């Protein structure tokens, strides 16, 4: 039951976005959402800037608010800052004009990793997103 609730929250996280899907060079996307992990929950915000037709770079920051009591987590354990690189594939695979899929890589204060995300836009400037991150090294 808890996993279903977490999935619903992740899929309905609000994204504050300028414009529709990914518009290429100069496009800007800002999103705020829940950060849900096995032993912590928190908040995450990211900003992406378009460098080309399907390439964007950005930053992401997250902070774990609720950490399992078994963990001794200080500020450095709770906070993370990432530089990120995305391949925006919404206009390449053309599933829906309001959908953007973006795999990417990130380098953070804690690790090197990857992510896979999706944004869906209901209107100009409003949508939802979900994103899964995983460490590689």
C-alpha cells in the first residue's frame, strides 16, 4: 500500500515550466518535487537550460527532510547538489506533443549517476514530472 502511495505522489509532482515540452536551444525548465528514497523523504528542485535541439544542461538540489531514525544523518548527508546533462527525446520519439522523455547523467557532491525522467504538460507552463535517479560511481 505504501509503495502505491509513493508512486502516486511521484507521478503527480507539480512542475513549474515555461513553455511546452522541450523547445530546444534557450529553453528553460524549472521543477519542484518530492524526493522519495528507501529511508528518507525530502524536497528536490531542478533547472534545465537548452543548449541545442535535444540537449540540455542544468542543476538539481535536494534535501532530505524525513530521515529514518536508525540513520545518523548530518547536513552533508541530507543535502545534495548536482550538475546534470539531459538528452530530451520528446520530439524524437513523438509519442505525444505534450510529453518529454529525458535520460541523462549527473555529477553531484556525493556521486556520479544517471537519471531517467518524463514531463507531461497540461497547459502552457503547468505539468507533472517523474524522475528516477541512480548512482553509477
